[in-house]
């Protein structure tokens, strides 16, 4: 299982504020990797920088050893797709229309991609003609994930997918993320819900005020007393 995505020495500043400081990360083929940390740790900044939506002071991103372009639409065409924090579905458009927008980067959309999304999230199929704004928060999160999958990504990036959702909905969505991974999609997830992220992932990185403070096997981090005290509530 070789390295698929590699981020080297990424730094990002907002004026005088250094949001990310020389952060490096690797993601292997068919792997799930988590980045955990408190609010303000730099998690969303990292994801936006990988996707070309935030300018970097330094750092490089490679896919299969080749440098990624820095324009977001080219990054999506290269094989990365982001599920943004807060879902950001198009509320006045239907479920179907949102999903079709997700397929826009493809030169030849495949109807089977839509069928796959509906097999993952049957409720989206039941509500395909409804405006996205009429969906529940959990259904909107399913739609955001489905929209990202429509571009057939090799790497699915998820920014705080559990935010604002009930525990039972989080459980269901994370179960589908495992299924997506089993079908060949590598996953990079940033989460404030450290327990869920560590249970889902194989490896994890811990960010604190823009700096990497710990990394390793997710099961080992779950048992780490410092991680328990700082992020797991005991």
C-alpha cells in the first residue's frame, strides 16, 4: 500500500497570525487518516490549503508523487474532493441538482455514480426532488458527501462532518464512510470529535495552535493518557 497523498512543510498565515506551522502528512492508498485538535488548531485551514482555497506561505502537496496544481478545480479533476465544514449545500436546488453539480468536473458523468450515492444514502434517493434546504442536518451532510463523491475522487476530504449532528446520525454517517473507504476511496478527515475520528481512522495527527504535537496509530492515541485528558473527556 503506497503513499497516495503527501503534504510537506505546509505553513499558512492570516496577517500576523500563523495558523499552520510546517505541517506534514501522508495518506496511503485505501487508508483513513484523521487530523484532530480543538477549535482554532488549524484543521480547516489545512484542508482549505490542500484544496487550493487558502494560499500557503510554504509547502507542497503531492498526489502519486506528482505536485498538485494549485487551482481548486484542477485539484478536483486530479482526484481530490472536499466535504466542507457546515455542509454548504445549495439550499434552493434539489438533491438531484446538487449531486449533478458535484459531477461537473467530469468530462463524462456516469449515471452509475448517482446510483452509488443513493445506495450509500437511500434517504437521498427518496428525497431526490426536494430542495436541499428542506432536508434535515443529517440529510444535508449525506448530500454534501454524495456531492463530493460524484467527481469520483481518489481522496475524499471531510471537514468536521459530525458538526451539529445527533449521535445516532453521526454513527450512521461514519458507518457509510467506512463503506466508502472499503470501496477504494482514501479518506482524510479533520474532526473536533476526536473519539469518532480515532475510531474511524488507522492513523492520526494531532494539531495544536497550528503545530503538530503528536502522531501515530489511532488505537494507540485512543489509549494515550495525554490525548484522553485533552480530547476525549477523561
